[in-house]
């Protein structure tokens, strides 16, 4: 009974951490310097999560079942497919929008007296599809984490998993919230999607408590999907968020060194988690 109660409390705690992490960037809206640093932290978290957690775990699980490097292939598909979809379906609209933003920014700069502090081209709005890619990938990974917690056989094991999940979940939730903000989602929609993400781990915990053992085939399927999710993390970090931040390196605040430092902090935090999980 104590173990079951602990798992239920774990589910509630992860729900609060995840939802709060998604909503935190909205509370900080307006402080562009802080949010810029937060985005670079999110890039490091996503890269570390995809490259140091999801891909190695999936590769270790799948390696014995296939001679072909299936995990790495699926990881690549998780990276390439979102890129292909956005290139084929969204790029004409994105390019038109980007040109309008640049023209609008130029008009504004022409009205301002020549000042060294004037800003460059305005930040392009992040495509909603990018935020949805990360939402789906993170949600699936959260369900798998929850399943592990739900099937823990002792409180000690559950406590170790809870600490790892809480640290990872909070950072990932904050990264997702930053993308929601950049996609210009309304407060109501951000709260709704954030709640959907926050519920993923608790649902996984509850499922792990009531479902029978998933078996070898279930483990392989979960690992395969985790490899795809890892590729999606890497896609969002390297091809969506990072180029937008590097484009703004001419700005005085935050400095390029501060941005790169936050990226290193995010990646380093995930590397540290990989040592203990």
C-alpha cells in the first residue's frame, strides 16, 4: 500500500512540475534577455536529451535484435522527416512572412535616429508545427518514463526514478514553454497543451501500476519510438531554435558568451543526469 501511495504522489508531483515548467516562460514574457538565455538553455537540454539519453538507451535495447543499426536509422528519420514536412508544406509561407518581417523592421529602423543600440531584423515567429513536433516527442518520452516509474518494485527504486524524472521533466517542460511562446500561442492554448504534456507522465505511471509486463516486443517498440523522439529533439534544437538565436548574436544583451554558456549548462545538466540514471 505504501508503494502504491508513493507512485500516486509521484504522479501528482510530476504533473505540477511539468505544467509549471511549461507556463514559466509565459510568466517571464517581456524580459527578452532572460528568454533568449532560456532558449539557449532549452537547446542544450534538447540536444543532451536526444543524444545522451534517448539515442543511447534505444540503441542498447535494439542492438541485440537487429544487425542493421535500426536505432540510428530511426533517430535520423525523426530528424529528417519533420524537416522534409516543413520544407515542402510551410516554407513558402515562412519565406513570405520572413520577408514581411524584414521589410517592417527596416521601416522601423528608418524612423529611428542612427543608434548603435538599434535592433536588427525582428524575430521570425516559430511555426506551430515545430512546437507540435516537440510536444508529441516529449509526451511520448514522458509516458515511457511514467511506465518505468509505475512498474518500480520498491520505494527506493521509485525515489531514484522520481528524482531523475523530475529534473528532466522540469527542464524539458521549460523548453517546450519557450517554443509555445515563440509560436505566439495564446495563454489559453498554451495552458491547454501544457496540461496535455504534463499529464503524460502521470498517465504512464498509472498505466504501469495496472498493466501487465509489456514483454520483449513492447520494450522494442518503446525503444524504437524513443529513437524517433530523440531525432525530433535534435531537429527542433539545431534547425529551429538555435539558428534563430545565433542570428541575434549581434545584440549586446545577452552577449554571445552568455548564450553559449547557457547552451553548455543545459547540455551539461543532461550529461550529469546520464551519469546517475
